[in-house]
C-alpha cells in the first residue's frame, strides 16, 4: 500500500505537489481568517449590546433615584404636615380644656325657670356642664377624624404625584 502511494507520488511532478500544498495552506488560512472575522463580529456585537445595556441601566438608576427622591420628599412633607396638624390639635385641646375648666368653675345653682312651681334649688348648671363636655368630646373626635383623613388624603395625593413620570 505504501508502494502504491509512493507510485502516485512519483507519477506527479514536484511542482504539482507544491501547488496542492500551497492551496491547502491557503484554504486553512482562509478558514482561520473567516473564523476570526466571525469571532470579531460576535465580540463587537456583544460589546454593543453591553454598551446599550449599561446605558439603559444607568438611565434606570437615574429614574429610580429621582423616584426615590420624590417619594422621600412626599413622605417628609406628609410628616411635617402631620406634625403641624398635631400641634394645631394640641392647641385646640388646650382651648377645650380651658372651656371645660371655665364651665366647671361656674356657679353651682341656676335660677329656676319662670314656670317653676316651687324653688327646688336644683343645679341646672350641672346639666349644662355635662352637655358642654359631651359636645366638646364629640367635636374633638370629629375634628381628629377629619384631620387624620385629610392628612392621609394629602399624603396619598403627594405620593401619587411624586411617582408619576
């Protein structure tokens, strides 16, 4: 078998074998160049994709930071509004306490009405004090509920405004 291969090798002139080897070498080089070009194109495409992704991530971080800042400002405004409302409520409670103290310090007996049959010395001021206390408590509860609802509504509205683009 080797003798047959050597016979074929001897049958062709040397320059034919040199051309065959040169063409084979050129083919290998062409395949390598094509492979390198494909790898280079893939690397360039990957770099472009990474650059776009990095840009989008930076934009997303900026949007997130802006949203976080707006949310923080809304929360701070809510807390300061809540503190202001709490101070106003404390002032109103102090006024209510002064009113109740004034009612409690009022003279004990009220004069009897015009249609009374006999002076009984009944204390009509006690009923008046009770009514004033109940009214003050009801107004206070209503005011606290209204203030809480208004503060929550304002806080939610500020938050929604803050998170909208």
